C-alpha cells in the first residue's frame, strides 16, 4: 500500500497535531516498541531510531534492513535537526518551488537527505526536542509509518 503524497498543509497539520505534552525515556521505548510492532505486522524491512537532543534513546533494525538504512536515518534526522520540520515536509517544500533539496539546499548531500521518514518530536512549550526516524521503505511509506505510530501513541491515555 503506497500512501498518496500529502500536501504541505497536510504535513504541517500532522506536526501540529502530533505535538506531545512530554517525552522521556519511557516514552521513547513505548513509541519505539509500537513502531517495531507495526513494522513487524507488515514485514517491513526497516530500521527505527528515536533521539532526544544528541542522545539516541531507541534503535531497532528489523529483518531485511541494513547498515545503509542507518546511514539514511542519520541524513534524514539531520534535516529535522536543522529545519525543525519533518524531512518529508522539507523535501516537499523544495519540490513545490519547482526544484529539489539536492539542487537547491546548498547542503552536503552525504550529510543531509530531505526524504520522508524523519519526524520531529515536539513538546508543548519546548518545541522540537528530538526526532523519530524510519528507513527502509519508499519515503512516503516511511513517513506514513511514523505518523501512524505517533497517532496511536498520542491516543493512549
């Protein structure tokens, strides 16, 4: 199942809707476990990474993933850290201007990738404090998996 590409306004709305009241170690473990469960249900060959600030709080590599997925995670995560928005939103903004991130960002493409799959962890009153990233599927599916997990995570009492 390949999700349709969301619009800029839909991507912005996702980020606003998925702002969290708090995010600590236990939350990272719970969100990571939820992502692993969703990915396993779909036999998705992904790697998953959750960070708060400079600290990696959760990492998992599922069957079929590779070290290449970890490299993609790092590149997508750096886009979230630099722009404070999802890697998919950043890439979509460039495409909406008739160009690409690769052509116009003036950033090192070995360090940054504006491909879907890294989403900001934003906390009410604090802003973006980290990221949750998935790599291994087409970019729209990586992004959709993260959003689905965050929606389920925020729906829990």
